C-alpha cells in the first residue's frame, strides 16, 4: 500500500482537474500526473465522442493506429497493451461512478467516458498500481462531473430554446389571432356595406375606415367611381391609356396588391377580366401587411360588385334591345308599356325613331353605346338597338335641330355620319311607321350632296312621296330636264339663277319678299327672272311649267344640301 502521504499529495494535485469543465483539459492533466506516481508514463488518452473513443489530443506522438485499434477492441474494458521496449502497458477505462447514468447524447457503454493508456519499463509494484488506480478513479470522477455540467448546459440551452420557441409560437399565435380579428373586422365592414346596398362607395368607405388611408375606386380606364377619406384630387388625374392597360395586366398577374409610386393598387378581375381597380393612397408608406390584406379582400368584394353591375347592365341592355326590336316590328300597346316600365323607360307621350349611320368604324356595340351617350347628353331618354349596320333609337321627345349630329360628332370623333328622324308617334303601335320614316329620312340625307348631317322626315316635303334607290337616277334626270340650262349657266358664269328661282317659288312669287330674302333690288330680281325665262325656255306664267320648275327646285335644294 502506498504511503498515505503520497496518496494525499496525489489527491491534492487531482483537485485541479475538478476545477475544469473541459474534458480534454481534464484528460491532459491526468496524463501529466502519471509520471508523478511512479516510473511509468502516459502513452495516450481517449475521450468518448459520438459512438466511439477518439484519441485526445489527436497528435500524441507515441500513439499509433495499432494502439487506437487495440483500445477500440477492448470496448470500454481494462486490458493490456503492448509497446516496443516497454515491459508493461495497460489501458484503463475511464467510467462514471457506479449508479444510473444519464444520457448526454453519447452512446457510452456502462458509463464509459474515455480511456487512459500508460506504460512502464517494468511491471509496476503494488503501491504504484494503487496510485494509478487512484488517479484513474479521480480522472473518471472529474470527467463525470464535466459531462454532468455539459449535460446541464445542454439542457439549459435546450430549455432556453424551448422557451424561445414557445414564446415565438405565442407571439405568432397572438399575431394570427390579431390578424384574424382584423380580417373579421374587414369582412364585417364589407358585409355591412353590401347588406346596405352601398355598392362601390360603401366598399371604399369600409376600406378607408379599417386602414385609415384614403381609398379610391376606379374603372378600368382610370376614371374615379368612388372616393373615401381626405385629399380627393380635383380634377381627378386621367392616366395614359397604354400605361393604364399595362398596370392592370401586371397587377392582375401578381394576384396581390402592388405598389405604384404613392399608391397600393389591387385589380378587380372577376372571371379573369379587369373591370376596375381599388387603390389606397399611401405617400408616407404607412400601409402594413394588414392594410395589404384588407385591400386584397376589398378588391375581391369590388370584383363581385362590378361583375354584378355588369350582369345587370347586360341584362337591361338585352331586355331593352328585345323591347325595341318588338316595337320596330309592331307590339301591342299594353305589353309595350309594361315592358318599357320594367327597364325604366316611360313609353307614354310623344316619341320619335332615330336612325344613325357613321362612315368611320363598324356599327357594333361600342358604336351603339356611343350613340346612346350622345343622346343622353342632350337629355333624351332612349331605347337603343342595332339593325343592319344602323343604330336605332326610340327617343322620348324630338331631338333638337342639328344638336344630335353635333353631339354624335364629338362623341365619335368625326362628323362623317348621317341621322334620320322619323315622325312623331303617340302610342307604341305607331313606332314601326316612325321607324320607316327615319330610314327614309336617313336615305334622303345620304343621297344628297351634303351626305353628313341630320334629316327630319317631317321636313322632307315632296321627298316623302319620291322613292330613292333605283329611282334616284330618274329624279336627277327630272331635275336636269327642267333646270339643266340654268345649272350650267350658273356654273359657267358664277351666277345664282337657280337659287333666285328657288327663293321666288318659296315665297309664292312675291317680288318684295323674294328681293328682301336675296338682299337685292326688285329691278335686279326682275332682270334675273327674265334671264331665267330666256335661258330655260320656260314660261313662268304657264301652270304646268311653273309646277315642274317648282318641283325641280325643291328636289335640287334637297339634293344640294339636304332638307332644312
């Protein structure tokens, strides 16, 4: 047995190992103590890492791969090892003290923590073996304590991580609950607006209320339809059409609101077709994810609203067209009154049928809408339809002279069109007659030298009984027969004999009124009438000649400038 003084001294030196929490440092200190207990030396040290023992330090100059293999072969048991020119070698297993061993992620058989390999020239004596055993025991204890501290640190870190995850989950849950409450608030606000029938304006007000930002509803062309909140621009800016279409396509492709300068924009696209846009004005960048979600949800509500409005408009347009088609072909009064009331039109009172043709562009639905807008701009209540390239309106009241053609020219961007207005009808069953009259007036206007303008059937006079089409040539030949010499003379000498004759007939042959209308002296009028007799060879006092000349001048006036 080793002297107690030597053992006590070894115990004191081993206490330093318990101050360290680094297992590699503990093993290094233990290896340094081997030479202090006898003639032996430390050959190598091993620590359990993962599933096996790993040399520590890895660059121990006396250790060899053969030694590593032998230590692994012992598998946590004490056992002899061989070294060249050394009489004794031993591998001591470093195990935790007896008792239950806690897992720390290392698969340690029987609490194995490592191994200490020592050698000596000669087999050590009993005292030296005792001291080595004491050193191994103390090293094992120190390693066990270090492993326990490592486990505690790992557990504490895991606990902190678990607490952090729990806190993060709690925060996410709080945010989710808060966001859900906000979505419920948005949904309730939009639902209330829908229940009240507030339409687009209600959606804009609801969005402004839940976000605190000004909200605007625009149609697909960028025109303002509704506004909620402060700072409404006046006038509202009109975007470039090409840029507007590109914005709608790009925003719809993203399927979520997009920022465009100082605005957040969401597109209302029911069935994939952009019908409008919903915007939040946010020049200071205050809009958060909640505002974006609220805008997205409001845009979905707007899409439903716009789709519903379009369906109603298409239904009303279809009903109106069916009603007009029946009116033009003949409908009984009772049924016509009821159907007109259903689409918001009062058929009672005087109506006129209006026929419109334009040279620029096809007579499609866009053309019909433009005609309807021009008529509405004049205060006319109309029922529109299309027939054979012609826009047909059943209008309440009589269009003002030339005003309708001027309004259509502005709306369509060109004056190259003709309008025919039928006579008055006081009951629905009279509409077919007014329709035929409107077509007749339109035909006369288009056949005249001034083909663009408006013609009223009531102003056709003689042309009411004259047909056009194939008989137009015969009408022109009649005019040439009676007025040809005068027309040729006027063209050659730049005179106005035909105009003078027309004014003379229009005023019933009254010299004074005719001279005043032409702003000439009575003697000048007499001279002109004499020249007319000479050039035409017609006697103005002859009843038949006078009648034919008057008819010819009437037709010439219509052919030249259209009915007035």
